[in-house]
């Protein structure tokens, strides 16, 4: 038997509003080595036709963490807690993004987290949680959907 709480399958969080902050976007861009100035300089972003700095492609991971903290302040259990993730044996598996529109500083977006399901691998030595996070804009709809797999290494198996 695994560690993940499989009864959490099908869970969808209520939408959690997060305002995209210019400084956080610029810091993230610098941290990942992104050199295109549209991600850090508002004048360059506007010259390129954007309303403000544009978040780099993997920025939704930052929004996911911000939503977890904001949700916890409202009494919404973070997804890792909800699925009973054990950090002592947790591994990061795959992560994919579907892009539907850019994310700009100054926008308020909604973050919706989902538990899509669970699978087992390696004869029971691994259990995998399949998670999804959607970034939605009130006027432009879905901007990004991130999917990730988290793995518990349970030992045993074949």
C-alpha cells in the first residue's frame, strides 16, 4: 500500500486569485537565465507590443506556489498536503506545459489545482500522483495548464 491519499483523486481546488508582480517576474527571469528584456524591462516589453513584462514560459510554477500559500491562509489545504506527499521519499517526475496565452505583470489570474489520479510502477516500488494546475484570466480564459507527476519511492517491488 502506498503513501498517497488516493481518496483525493478528482479533487479540484476553488479558484485562487494571484496578482502577477513585475519584480517577481523579472527576478524569476534572471534566476533561470532568461535574457530577453521583455521579461524584465517594462519599456522593452511595451516596445514589443505587450502591456507589461511578460512572464517566462515556466513562470506558472511560481504562481502555483503563491496560490498554495494564499489558499492555506484561507484554510484550503495545499495540494501536497491533500495528497499526503511524504517529502522524505518524494521525487519529481515529468512536468509539461500547455500554453494558451501570455501572462503579464499586473494581471490578476486564477489558479485551479487538480488531482488527476494515481498509478503504480516498478512492481509497486513507485507510486505516482498526476497533478494539474490551470492559470486562468477572467477575460482571456485559460493561459496555461501545467501537468506534473510526483513520485513516492516505496522500495520493494521488482
